[in-house]
C-alpha cells in the first residue's frame, strides 16, 4: 500500500471516528506531498515522500522546542500530538547501535581519521539513514566516533 493510499484510508477512518486532530494532520501531510509533486512536476518516489515527511517532522520538532521555550504548554501539546500522527507514516527508526554501525562503516569507507573528515562521513551516512534517523543524532554519533 502506497503512502497516499494509506493516508486516504486513515483519512476515512478519522472522518468516521470524528478524530478532528488526526484528520487535520493527515490533510496537512497530503497537501505537503501534493505540493512537492506539483513543484517537481511528477509523482513522488518513496524516497521523496520520506523527505517530505522528514521535513514535516522537523518543522513540528522546531515548533515544539520554541513553544516549550516560550512556556506555551497548550500549543506544545497540540504540536506534540501532531508529531505523533506524522511519525506514524515515517519508516521505522534505526536504533543508536544501528546508526553507529553505519557510521563506522562510512568512516572505514572514506578512510576518515579526524573531525576534519566529518563532511565526507556525513555525505556517505545521510543517504543511508534518510528518514530513518534524526540528523542531529547522526551528527552526534559521527562526532563521537571521529573523536576516538
């Protein structure tokens, strides 16, 4: 089942069950996917869909951080709920150990030896973990592995 088909099915269920927040989030995701398809002028590949979903997750995480910093718990709760719904459509996230293995493999692949090689390592790692791991976590792991 494609992501769009899954969204449509979930949208029907949300309408039937009168889940307004979930319905709203599904519509936002569908709109973001359609906008990206229009922008690219073609149907989205699975990888492009994951990119759009990752962008939606990142936007919500940034908003959540800002709302918490400003003490707006009401808005933070709403964004947190949205984040939960968006994450349902993301691929299964990699564990920290799995990310470390990918990073170690990339370090060997590019023969990295210091933090100055971080860009090379990240260039190899990020396509492999796209949508499956948080970029800041990957960054932290790469830094710690290159510091050894």
